[in-house]
């Protein structure tokens, strides 16, 4: 499922946003208007079999000093653990939970826009 993906997300505390991620060879990189993301992902199961489960672990870090996160934190790093499903080769959905902020989650819709470079 390598490629350039757009993401749309909303949290359980009613904050919404969007961004982009690149998935390539088990690595994930991306960002939005205030945060950048670096992490890894694992596809769980045979390639090109849908729906296909995946897991990801992502370090989310602000690059704007007073950036507000989707969890209503300000300028703080956090680690996001995702459980998701590739519905087909161009669409995925995931639920994420921040390690440092218990009791909240984020739901993410992903759409692949281009092949991996």
C-alpha cells in the first residue's frame, strides 16, 4: 500500500483536520498545517488481499510553537498507535489512540493519490 495518501481526521474531542502521509517500505512520513509525522507501519496479512489490516506507530511533533493538536493539546509531542484497514488499494480507515493522552481517540480516513516515488 505504498504511496502518497491524503488523510482526513477527527478526534473524540471534536477537533478535525487533514494532511498527507507517504507510506513506503514500512516507513511513514507526513504532516499537516502544524505537525509532522514520522513512524512505521506493518501490513497484517497477504499483500493485495482486501480488506487488509494494518498497524502503525507514529511520532507526532509540532513545528509551530503554539500548535493545537487534534486532542486539544498545545505544542506537545505525542505517539499515536493506529489500527486500520485497507478497504482496497486506494482507501483505508484507521482508529488511533495517543499513548500520552488516555481516554481519547482519532478516526482517520485515508485516500491514496499517487504511487510511491
